[in-house]
């Protein structure tokens, strides 16, 4: 049972929900509550959404476009919440674009990996 895609569906779904919930917290928590990490905000967004999308493919590789679609829409949700919640966070279209870049890199990487494995 080394392959996460063979784990029981509730376990895989639970892990993905945990990853998404963690990302939701980290992107909406007051900045004073977060550990100080010195990195460009857009790089952080792209990296986080890359990891969210890649982990979706690892946990459920047969979900095709559902994984990146969810990740991109999740990015919209995060930006809307940042604009609405009173935690001192700002909604930025640029953050969502960075999210989509991370998603796209994961999709392209997964596609390249699948083509390599099929050979």
C-alpha cells in the first residue's frame, strides 16, 4: 500500500480536504499569527497551488480535470474570503493568477510524467 492512489477513498479524500483546509487557514489567518517566511507572495501562491494540485493527482490520478478545476476555483474562494474577512488580508487578482500558474505547472508536469510512464 505504498501508492496513495490505492488507499481507501475516504483516506485519500480526507488527506486532500486536510491539505485544502490547511491552505485555507494559511491564506486567511491574520499575518501576525503566521510564521515569518521571507518569499515573494506570488511565488508562495504558485507553490502552494502547485502542491495542492500535485497532491490531488497523487491521491487520485484518475480525476483528470476535476483536480485543477477545483484548485483554480479554490483560489477564487480564497481571494473572495480575503476581501471579505476582517483579518487584514487583501484580495488580489494577481494572487489568483499566481495560483493558476501553480495549477498549470502541476498539470503540465503531471501530463509529462504520464507520457513518460506510458512509454
